[in-house]
């Protein structure tokens, strides 16, 4: 089969052409002229008619020299024609000719001799106007020079999105020689880019002809994997002069510096926002654990993927923190937070756990030197200095921990612990800016943690004092069954001046006392201790309850700036009644078997410490089985409900079938106390029983 026979021909097209003609020939407008051996014109193409001005009828049969050449050039033309026909080779050059209208033309010729199967000789001349040819050559040279020297990456791809041209700038940008671009699809040549999106954009431009301008593409290139690079990419459809789609041109401008500047500005705004957010979110309470959780939670995900807050155990035990230390460190974990579920959380010390870390551990180095520790790129061997155990190191490796940062928690010149940060999903390593930001968050949080630490210590001291001043286990009393509870405030570990007491009196009588000193902390606890001691002393005098209240009022007044409410009751089992005096306190509840519980209607009186007020004693009958419930306001008062509603709830709970006194205490505290209550509560329940009943219950 010949080459012609094997060439695909489209019979549907005139002449069997295989594709649309190139637009370049149309631009050059090449004319074809065929001369016989005598120099007569035997073929005259339409382009020749357009170039020289003569129609086919006017040109055919004419001597070409006489028709087109000025007389002074005829001799030279005959000589050149003779050389071509003699077979000495073709002739190429620029020659002046004459247009039909008489105007001169400079035409570039390509002349060659032709011979048919009968040995007849002809001369074929291909001609185009020199100005047109020079313009095309100049444009081509200029385009080539611009493309090769342009600092902008330029490329041409065909309609199949295969590279056909790449300039040196794009070679440098892609880190790939031009030869390795040519003939390859975009997705194969630059796989580090989002080629799926890029090729989709290219197809869109090919289909619509609408350019896409300044599309930003961001990626890490193999030659520089440590930082992101950014490019502004534009796509244009290429068409020939006759409208044929040739492919696509793309321009690529490296805008990495602009991208970095923009990213840094955005990060700066984000950091300022994070610091502002931290100022609002950290230290909302004086609860140490809550403050630590707030610090951990504000650190993710903006700064780290996993954050942990660990405090030196010595600090929590009341010993002074140190500025610098040596050797191992013992930490108590307070909080762990993560931006997504990850094994890195399980690898961390869980809140409440105590861990001992040797001096070679990074977090130990952080607190010992009171300075940040940053491992920008964590290697396998680094994990053993980060994790608490080999198993934890394996979990960190599996979680993809690749960057680590620990900053000390320093308040008032003392190191309290460390903020421990890890990155897993965030591909960027911790840098100096991250270290500064983490230090800022740690500094703000450390003051709040220190305040919470001291507050906890003061509260614990007050609670210890409070409990030491309360009766440890009141003795069984004749004709009474006793149960009691004391519960400190749950919010911020506040401790108030609530107290209760059970005091044996002469004649088998028993004094029952519940009081509440306004305020909280050590001062309130100390005042409560003084009043409890005074109450027990006055009780020994076997005074009327109102008289006891009057003496306590004068004592409280002399103590200054102290307001206290108090219920003082004396139960006499032999007479079956209880004498009660109220000093500004909530009324007790009397529970009788088979009857609804009732709030005792007592003269309220003024709180102790007001001075010069009258107190009254009320007699209340109490028979075997009757219960007297004394309590402080922490049991029933809340910030969201009216006191009447809460008292009704108390009565409803006491109306249930009779339980043991211990069960009743538990039910009341469980139902009426809420998480985060800001007041402590003292609860005392006394049930009358026959004097012959020698059974006793053990208070808890």
C-alpha cells in the first residue's frame, strides 16, 4: 500500500481533504504560477490573480517576463529562467515585478523545474508579497523571543490537553525540563497541583472560548516542599485566522511572595482574634479545672490539633512554685482538648492523673528552664521524649504527630506547669510566631490558673476549718433520732459560714441549732466557729431560746460587719414540745405522720448583728414520729426560681411516705441542689420518739 493510499481521506469533504486548512497559508496568500519551457504561463492560481492583478484569462498564454517584469529587468529574468530550466537547481529570491495597475511589487519567489512523464519541462513559481512575508517572519521571531525570555511561565497545550510548547520560565516554575513536558498531559507533568480542577477549567475554556484569568493555585513543589507556593494562572483559547480551535495557551505568574504576605496578614488578624477570644474565654471562674479546660479548648484548632494543660503537683499541694528547677518533675494533668477524635488524646495524661517525667523529657525541660521547647519537625526518636511511655509514643506516631511545642505557665515569676501542643492534621510546623502566640495565651491563662490555685487552697483551708468546727457525730439524745448533712458550694469551691449543732441539755432536753454567717471563706468559717462556741456556752445556762438569740445578737454586733441568721430550738421529750426562736432564718418544716408537711409560722425576727431587736419564743408540740427539719438557705434558694416555689418543692418532697432520716437527707440534697450552686448548705432533721425507745441511728 502506498503512502497516499494509507493516508486517511474524508470523502465527505471536497477533494477528500483530511482536515481544515492552515490559516498560515491564507495569511501568506501564496500564489502559484506554472510556465512552459518557452516561458509562457500555462497555470495561474486565484492567489496569483489577487497578487498581480491579472485574471486567469488575461494571464494564460502570455510570456511571464513581458507581463510582469519591467523591460530593464527582462534580460536578468531570461538568465534566471534559463538556469532553472537547465536543471542547475531552483532559484529563490526577491524580485521586483509590475502589478497590472503599474505599481511596483517586491515579491519573494521560490522557483523550481518540473518534468512530466513525457519529459516535458516546466517552471513552477511560488510567490508571495515580501512585506507580508517579512511581517509574518517578524511576528514569529518576536513571539518566539518574547516567549523564551518572558519571566512569566507560558505554555501551549493541544485540544487533548497535552503540552506542545513550554517556555524556560515555566520549566523553572514546574521544576521540569521542556522535553519532559512535551506530549504529556497536564496531570502527568505536574501531579503536585490540583490537576483535576485545572483540567476542568481548561476544558471549559476550550468549549466556551471565554478566558479564565488570574485563577490562584497553591501547592508545595518537590523542589521546595517546606513552604507553599502560589501562582496566578490564566487560560486562553487559541484559534487560527479561519476560526479553527488549535488548543489552549496558559500563562503562569509566580505570586508566592504576595501569597505569603497575604497569608501572614490573615494569620496576624487570626492571632489577634485568638488572643481577644482567649481574654474572654479563659478565667471565667475561679475553678482550677475549668480554667485549664478553657485554655486547652481555646488552643484548638487555631493553634494546635491537640492541647494539654499540666500543672506541677507541688504547686497544687500548696508548696511554692519555683522559677527554675533541675531533675525530674511531677505533673498533674488538668485538661486535654483536640480538634477532632484522635489517638493523640488517649496518649496524653488524662485529667486528674499524676505523671512523673524525667529531666530528659521535653515538658520537664520546659518547666525546669522556664522557657518554650519547640520541635518543628518531630522525628521518630523525638516521640520518646514527648510521650509518657513507649505505648503512648506509638499512639502519637499513628496519630501523625509531626510538630510539637511546649510553653511554660508562669505567673508572678513562678512556673506553675506547661501548655503542651501537638499538630497532626495541620501540615504547617510550629514556627516562631506560633511560639509567641502560645506564650501569650499561656501568660494570660497562668495568672487565672494561679488565682484559681490560690483560691482553691484558701477554700480548702476554709473547708477544713469549717468541717473541724462542725460536730463530728452528735451523741444520741433522749427521745430524738438525729440525721444531718453539710455540703459545701459546688461552684468555685466556695465555703460559707453555714453550721448546725446538737447540744445535750439538763433534764434530758436537747438544743438544735442551724445558722448561716453571711459571706464565704476563712473569715466566715472563723466567725461561724466563734458563734457556735458562744451558742454552746449559752445553751449550758438553760436559757429560753429568745434569750439565747438576744445574747448572740449582742455578741455578733460587737464582732462588727457580720450578719447571721439562726434557728435555735430546745426539745423537751418529757413535755412533748419544742421551744423555737428564729433570727431572720427560713422557717423550719414540721412533718407529722398522716398530715401534710407545714412551714412553721414563727415570728421571723431580725438577723443576728442588727442590734437592739426583739426575739420571740414559740412553743410547738412534738409527738413521737413528728419530724423537725432545719436547713440553711443554700438548700432552697436559687438565682432563677422564686423562694416560694422552692419551699413548695421542699414540702412536696417531705410529703412522700415516711423514709429513714438518712434517706430523707439524701433525697432533699439530690433533688434540690443543682450543679454549680454558689452556696453551701447545712441540714438537720430530728424525729421525736418515745422515751422508752432506746434504739439509735448512726449519723453520717
